């Protein structure tokens, strides 16, 4: 893959007015979510240096539920505009994406949920699936035997073995996630079927697992570094932890825009290689 082209493509939005407008909306919505978090933490008395007010627990519970619902609604709206930005990114790469609508967005959310379960349960690889079923069976058997007084030690041993086996399985889940990572791009670009999009993503990403993982890893390291800087600054300067979290959310949203364009660039190169 041409990594220079992919990384530079992360800034394709700079010269596109429509993209800038969509990014502005996304950042405003991120700020709205951040303010909701600030209000929630302040009202709960969880900001730095404030004790928790137990006497207001019922009032705070209602406030917390209300604010969380508002955050979910804002998050869904932000996701819609992010999907619109994704469609625009495909257009800027010279592709002709499918018409986008609210129904398409709902199906996109459903696709991502389905892809998550495909990755978690290894539904496209029978060997990984059997490995998962063995681990699950050990967990169930261990849980049952651990409550039997005479042989509970064997149940605990089986549970321990299941936990040990589950650790390498997490690597399999990461691998599966990479294989399904292009499903939203396929769906927005040329498919109407969620399952067909998942299947095609699994197929086209086979030779590019390491490249996709490398980009994901770099993005994750950058986000982690920024979060660590803000948390450390908050600790050293004794600032407001909630405000630090808000800054992290806003910056993460901006970096997410760059990552989105980078990811579309990866998809573009995968498609180009496939058609050659």
C-alpha cells in the first residue's frame, strides 16, 4: 500500500467546503456531548475536589438518566453526520456511493452491530468458531462444577484454563475485527445488503490485515498519548478532570475525522488492487 498517499488523504477535507461544514457540525455535537458530561459530573459531585452528595441520590438519578438519554440522542445525530462525511470522503476519492438516507443510516448501525458479533463469535471461520465454543463450554462446565462442594476445585481449575485460553482468543477477535472493518465502506459505496457487505469486507481485507492493523494501531497510540497528556496535566496542575475528559473527546472527534478519510483511502487502494 502507498502509505504516503493514504496519510496525506486524511486531509482531503481541507479544500472541500461540504466536508468542512459536516466536520463543523460533528465538532459542535461533540462539544454538546462534552457539556452534557460536564453537567452530569458537576451535578453528581464527581468533579475534582468535590464530595459525593448522597442526600440527593434520587434527584441525581433522574438527572443522570435524562442527561444520558440526551447524550445518546446527540451521539446518534453525530453518527449520522459522520456517515454523511464518510459518503463525502468516498466521493472525493472518485467513487460513486449509494444514496444515503435515514433508513440507510439505521441499516448501517445494524450492520456494525452484526459485524461486531461476527467478529466476537468468529462466524466466518469454523476453526476459530470451534475454539470459541470450546472456551465457552469450559466456562459453563467450570461454573457448574465450582458450586458443587466436593469437586468445586476442579471447577475452579477448569475456569482458570478457560480464562487462559480466552486470552489468545482476544487476538482472534482483533483479527476478525480487521477483516470486517471495511464492511461500512462497502455498504456505503455499493451494497444494499448488510450481510453481503460483511462477506465482501471479509474477502477483500484478507491480504491487507497488517496494513489496516498498522493504521488502527497508530491512531490508537495517538489517542492514548493525547489522553495521557491531558490526564497527566490535570494531575500535575490539579485541574478539573471533567474538563480534561471534554478536551479529549473534542480532540478525539477531530482526529476521528482524519482517521475516517485515511480509512477511506485504505478502502480505495484495496478496491484498486482488486480490480487490477
